[in-house]
C-alpha cells in the first residue's frame, strides 16, 4: 500500500462520492464518481455519462481528466474513484491509457468501496506497466 496524506486522501474520496451522485447511468445502473487532483492544487470531479448507443459512454475518470485538460492542466497528482457496489473499483484500460498520456509513473489511484471500509491505493505504473505514451513518439 502506498502512503498518501490521509486527510487529502479522504477529501478526494469525499468528492468522488459526491461526483458519483451526478452519474447518468440508466443502462448499467453502475454509478461511478471520480475526483482528480492536478499538480496545480485544483480539483476536478467527473462521473460516468452513458448513451443509448452505448459506445459514446464516457467513464468518470476520463470525464474528470478532460475537464481538467480543457482548463489547461497537464500535470496530475492523484485520482480517487468510487462506484456502486461494495468492492473498490479500478479504472478501465481506456482510462488508464488516458492517465498515461499526462501522468508520471507515481500518479496515485485511490479507490474505495461504498462504506469506505476498503480503500486501495496504487500507482499508475502498477496499473499500467510497460505503457505506451508520448515518450514513444519522440
Ligand atoms: N465506468 C467508469 O465510469 N469507469 C471505469 O473505469 C469503468 C467503467 C462506467 C462506464 C459505464 O457507464 C459503467 O461504468 C459500466 O461499465
């Protein structure tokens, strides 16, 4: 388990639970919320937004990232992710790839279950080892 200031970790999780309430997920009924901390210190929340045509659906994590990138952020510290259900929920492969576009190997992913009795913290490098990213196109 990787250490992070526990007050900050709690704050990010609180805001991820709050973001989960905004989820538009009538097809899966699986609500996801995310809270992304940029190196600037600013915070960006996101939720999953589904579509009747399914493929246009966006995950909570990418929603948060794209809001932040739109605002000019390019460097990030950590993201908290929470979903419906009693197990921690880890980012999908597509979201991990988006993280790899902007984040260092030590970018933290914090995920908790519904009642916060289980919280898992890991790095992007653990989630997506041997990643392909901007460095490969230089
Ligand atoms: N979802 C996320 O928001 N984040 C993930 O990392 C995994 C999946 C959403 C997409 C869809 O709305 C629902 O969860 C079921 O896949």
